[in-house]
């Protein structure tokens, strides 16, 4: 079945409503070398100019979509688009989602996190995307009053490999210290996580190998894979979670199932929706499938706390 446009995508030739990104590391991105690292490259996929893919990201950015004052409910979500750790699908899993959340009174912040270059000039970033996510949570929490956000209602959301970013930020936040003394005193713990067709495990049985290779290299040891496999790091302090995936996903559905099982064992509140079909990477697309309802299920879940 052909894909129809996202429910929130702008039509062709529409005025651009995308803000300039906030600097995540104004003091300088850790590890950035101007003589080695290029700025990100934008690739447009398909005929729609609003279906873009940012790659070769060496300097991250955070796009702020604050909720309008007349319907702001105080919640905020940092959105991590997917892309197999080769880049980020910035429109369909980023800006479109931000507009949808805004329409429901939720402030949104789209994270363009660091991803390795195809020629390897950045090396394997390992904790780079995780550092970007935790720094973003701290920035949003530090500016909560400015955006009308409740500091205890700041969550993180991710799609595919962005789901891995969100899940590691939800389980390893205590491990990430900030180089800025002021921000280091602010909690990097998200208050909730939203994981859509997420990459979770980095062990071979159900692993998305491309994401693992791009993040950790070709031959990571077991200790490193366990550290970056969130299902092994869930505790009673892990934030509540919402997950949605389909059975025919190219990222094995056991990624979501194993995260859900580990969360339930730790008595972390979790809600999971498994749909029969829909594949991978659909974002906000409407295709006449049951999985199209995942945004409605998400808003219902968010309304309970």
C-alpha cells in the first residue's frame, strides 16, 4: 500500500516553520576537530522536500517547538529521530511529531544528535548521542520557566535508533556528567520515555546490526554491548515507558518486548502496543493500518499523569 503524507507534514512549497536550532554545546562540542569534521549534509528522500535526512552530524542541535500558551499543559518531550546511527530522519520522525505534540498542548524539542560520517572521520561516537540527549534534557529543564514547562514532566521520545538514544538516556542518565558545572547540577533523568519501533538490544539474536556497527564498531566486547543494551540497565528508578511496534518490523519486535519485560520486572510502569503490520520507519504516516492509531494511544497515555 503506498504511503500517504504524514498527518502533520507541511504541503509542498509551504512556508517553513522550522526554528533555528539551539546550540547544545556552546562551549564547543566534545571531540570536535574543525580540520577533520564537516558539518552535516542534508539529503532529501523522495519527491517531498519535507522528507529530509541529516547525515554526517558532528555538531548537534536542538529545535524548540514550545506549546502555545493557550493550550500548554506543561509537558515537554525531547524527540530523537531515527536513522540507523547514520543520520536522522528529521521531518517524519522529528518536526512532524513536534507539530503533533504541539497540537496536544505539549512542548517539543527535536534533537539532531551526533552521527558518524560514512568515511569514518568522526570515529565511533559511542556515548556521543547519549551525551547529546542528556545535555538536551538538562537544557530544557534549566529553561522550563521560559517555556512554561513543569520540570517534573519532561520526557524523551525516540524512533528506531533514536529509540535507542532515548532508552539509553532513560537507563544511563546517572552515568553522564556534564562539563558545565551549572548544568551538571540539573538532573538528566527523563520523567517518561516514548519508544517507537526502537533499537534496544545490541546482542546478536535480535540486534539491528547496522546501528550497532555505526555506534560501537564492528567488534564490540560483551561488556560494551551490555552497557548499551538498555534492557540490562533498567532499575526501579527508570522512568515509565510507552512502546509501540509491529510484528513485521525489520527491527525485531523482541526489542520492545524485552524492554517491556525488564521494566515490568523492575516494577516500572510500562504500556506496550504491538500491531500486526506496518513495517518500519513510518513515523506519523497514515496508511489505513491499525498502527496509524499509535499517536492517539500515546496521547491517552500521556493524559494519565
